[in-house]
């Protein structure tokens, strides 16, 4: 260490003076070149946390929370056409008068479910049963938005999409992390569970997934137009009973509602179903 000597003999005062002279020189150059005087100052995207993301060691800044939400939205696969389908845009007044108080209860149940998932307290699943165009997709989307905005993760898929993902992650990509996301996501939404013929592989994978999520108290939201019997027929009795036994079931049905909604829709948009 003896060979290392201070490069200059400046003391504290000397250094301060040197810095002040440099600063003045910079400012003179800036003025001459018409550069803003604060050009060399550090600019933060977020002045609250100076881009660290944290206000205190245990308190995230709102900018970090927003970034997480943006990421979660991206990851959720929520179809773009459902961006606007929130609780605020769900219109109970478009239902026939005799169904409105029932629909208000349905919406209240959905909001309560969304709040439980958003606070990590959901212990059961929610199943929507009912025909096309009665609001199942809009309500599923509204629940997804509420959960995502609370910075919890959501994955929104149809069953064929879900099975494709499982097959892909398992056999083609060999991506156990992506596969475990399907198991561990805070809310898994299976949109429009239909009566298509499913293979033995699909039934087995679906059973494993549902079982895992129920065992770990991870909620699912399933919408389907199938009756109990059809559900058993398409997916076996053990899946149907596992799902229904652990779910709050909301039934939206009635030809009258459908007809009247169709008429209401021709006057204004009520529900846009995702086209896939
Ligand atoms: Zn910040």
C-alpha cells in the first residue's frame, strides 16, 4: 500500500472549491449552447421512490404495484375484447324487470367472490351455469379485472386452450415453471366449459389440476352451459362431483331473459363474447 499516494494534495476545502469551479464551467457551457441548466440532474420516472419501487423496506411504491398489475394483465391472457367488461359496465337494467333483483344478487355474489379472491381468502370455487348471452362472460371478466387490479394473478382460458397449454408445457416445451403457474395462479378461469368430446388424457389432466387447486384452496371460476348430467357425461362423474362439491353455483337461465336481452342488445351493446 505504501506505493499508493493521493493524486493531489487537495483537502476538503480545496475539493469543494474545485467542484464549484467545474460546476460554473459547466453552467457557462450550457448557457453558451442553450442547454437547460438542470440537464445533468438525474430524472426519475417516479419521484416518490426514485425508481427503487419501494417507499420503505416493507412498503411498495404505487409505481411498482402498477408495474406488477400490468405484468399480471399481460400474463392473464384476458382477451382484449373483455377489457371494458367490468362490474361498472355490467347493466342490470338491460334485464327484464322480473329478473333484475335476481341479477343484482348474482352481481353481489360475484363481487363478494372477487373480493375474497383479491384478499386471498377464497376457499371455494364459483361455477356459472347457464345459456349463451346471459352475462356469464361479462361477469367472469369483471371478476378477473377486480382480482388483477388487486395485484393477484389470473389466467383466463377456455378448456381447449388450457389443455393445449398443458400438452405444450409438458411435452413440447418441457417447461415445468409454466405448468406450475396453471396450478398455482391465484385465480384460474375456465371460460365456457362445453360438451366437446374430450380424450382420456384431457380428463386425467383436468382431474389432477382441479384436485390440486382444491387441495391447496386455490379458487377457480368455471362457466359452462352444461347441466350436471351433461357435465358428468362429458368429464366423468368424479370431475363433476369434485368441482360442484367445492363450488358456489350460480345458475343463469331462462329463454325469456335471452329473448329480451337480444332485443335490448340490438339497442346497445350488452355483452361481447370473445371470438376465438
Ligand atoms: Zn415509485
